[in-house]
């Protein structure tokens, strides 16, 4: 009986315990949670619509105050749910993929990245955990011909959680919807789904970008007082006044100053040098698949997969947490490859087979790269 249970859950168990171990190792205590991201949980819609206030609004349904203990418990539970979802998602794909080696390798790349679970655990409470969890749910809904019409709702929630979603995890889902429209050749049904999704997301994105501070606040000072009253934690008004303007009201001048002064060369080095081999490998795979296919619609979607990292450029310019955006690129590229393998795209599968064979032959290269990336963990702020 135990043997049968092991055979049915071995992939899921390996993924779950690997990520859970990382969570336990890197998670801080309550007092160690990064304070700058608490603004997300102290915001709500009681004074009008504002960016990144969705989670805070949900919290107000249950309590009027927000404590560090509440945020720690909520964030930890969501991390565990994310790990469980990834385990189920990854185990299913490995078990049902014709090329188990390629699927396993892609999942290993995503989960083994130092700017995946180690980053999310050490920055406990970061909204990316909600975005990835809901993105996995969107991909799952897309597998059912009826439930897939819930995809726009899930993506709108993600945009309300953090508008950077439009430039990050939204893109692989949008490409998947477009690919299925061309593949199924049901242009009316799938075209309506694509149109509703894209138009509604763009509309909410524009509203969010225009709405820096809720209309119900007459000043940043009033907004700061509102947050201070909700916070059952050791925050000072001086600290909030130093953070709130940067998060909600400042423009290009502040961003340019931060890029030229605060962001050191080591940050850029950590992103470009460390992950360049991986990004080149992704691009090589899409380029080879592009050359193998003759179908124009398929070529177009594969081309979108190839240039997908460019969609994150606005996030790099307007948000200075560059590790987060790089993590989103790697995660999204992995999701796109897994999606294409699951759809049994011939060009991608053939290319993946060749890449897998190369790394099996030169496994030492894989080991060296893992050690190479891990050695830069401190440089990446983990």
C-alpha cells in the first residue's frame, strides 16, 4: 500500500518537501518581516480605489487592525498553499509529459532558482506569492472548456493585488490563451475570451496607473494617519511618511535618482551575469522551435514566447526590486515551456529533447551552474 502511495505521489512529495525545506530555512521571524511591503496590507478601498489594496480589503472583512502576527500567519499559510499548488501542478506535468526529462529539468530550473522560494521566504509577505498561486489557478482553469471563462476574473484579481502583474505573470497566461485559440480553431469562442481578458486587464491597468492615491484622501499625510490607525505594530508616522510618498506619489525624478544612486552595480551584475546563461538557453530553445515549425500562427505565438522577457521592461523602470522581476521572467519562461510540452507542441518537444540529451551527456555543466548561481545568493539579497 505504501509503495503504491509512493508511486502515485513521488513527484509531488519531492517538490513539496524541497520547497517547504527552503521556506523553513529562509523564513524570518515576525520582527524580521520587511516593513516596506506592509503598505499593501494597510491599504483598502474604504476611501476609494487605490493600487495594491485588494489583499488589505479582504483583511478588513475579518478585522479592523493589522498586526505582524496576522501578516506572518497569513503569508506563511499562502506560501504553503503555493508550495502545495506547485507540487500538484509539477507532479501532474511530469507524470503526463512524454518527455519527463525535459519537464523535470524545467521544473528544477524554476524551483532551484535562488530568487524563487528563498527570495519569497526571506521577503515573507511579498505579493508575488499571491500572483504565482493565482497564475497557476488560471492555467488550471484554462484546461476546462467551461471553467476557462473564469481566467479573466483571476487575472483581474491579480492586477488589483499588484499592477506590475500586467508586465509579469499575466503575459504567459495571455500567450497560452492565444495559442489555444489558434490551436483549437474556435475563433469566436476563444477570441471572445482573449478579447475580454486583454481589454479588461488593460482598462484596470490604466485606472490603476492613473490612481496613485485613493480619491478619498486629501493628502499623503491623511493617508499615512489612516494606515497608522490600522497598524497594530511598531510603526512610526515618520517612517510611514518616508515610505508612502515613494510608493504612491513620486514620479520619474525619484525613479531616476534611485536607479543612478541606490541601485548599485552589484545588483545589475547579479542579474545580468548570474542569469545570462539561463536566459540565453531559454532564447535558444524558442529560436530553434521557431525555425522548425511551418505554421504561421504557431510561429507567431512562439515568437511571443521568445520576446516575452521584453514585456517586463516597464517593471524594471518603474519598480526597483529587480530581483523580483528577474524571478518573474524565469518563472514565466518555465511556465511557457511546460505549457508547450503539455500541449505536445512538436517543435518545442523536439528542441527540448535535444537540449535534454545535451545536459544528460554533460551533466557536470548543470552541477557547475547550480554551484555558480548558489554562490551569489548574498549578492542577490537573500
